């Protein structure tokens, strides 16, 4: 992917993320300075619940449910993202629905880590699931922070969520 396209995609993700999260945080949520960053246990549970939902209702309904910023698959700063396990095309995104339909294969973090390529490698591993780490802007503070994401391959897609430790 050309550097200009990669930069445009990164700007789209980063510009949309903070505004997309605002309506997803419950009114009772803590102030932005003490945001609920999730935990490994809650991240894993959210992905497993999303996998079950996909298997129960099928991709069309599940992907629409996952892409609803006010839906059941957004929990504070935790949300579900779904990417094609080969092409990296985003099929659902609970925080930034604007990226659905775009290939995120060349998306890099602030250190140049290809995030989706790492997820695809995990999805294609013998277990078809696992954790990766990268840096990402926190949706409330906008500061680049370490993020841990768990992904699980189901058929030809990766179901992923991540938290800020």
C-alpha cells in the first residue's frame, strides 16, 4: 500500500475513534481521567461472546451488531473488530464503523508494527487464537499507549478486542 493511502487510513482511524467512542461510554462511566481500560479477562470474555453470537446468528447480523457503537459488544473502551483473515479487510468495527470495507492490512502503530498482519499471523497459527501487543492512541486521552489484543479465528475471519493494561 502506498504511504499516502496508509497515512490516510491511519488518519481516518484516529480521527474517528475518539468521537465514535463518546456515545458508547455509559452515562455512569467514570470521567475520562479514570477511564475503564478493560482487563484481559473482560477482553477474552467479549471475544468469546462475539464468537458465540457469530455462530448463532450468522455473519450479516453479527457484523451489524458488532459495528453498533451503542450495542452489546461495546464495553467502555472494549469493542469488537472483525477482519478478513487473509486480506485484512475490516468487516465490523464497534468503535469506528467508517473503516468497515477497508483493507487495514498495512495499518501500523506508532512504532511501525503492522497490527493486522500480526493478528492474521496469530489467526493462522495452530491454535487459531492468541494475544498481540502494539501501541495505539487511547480513545479518551488520545495518548499513544501499549495495547493488548486478543484475536480468535472463526472460519475466514478474525474476531478481535483489546485493552490498555
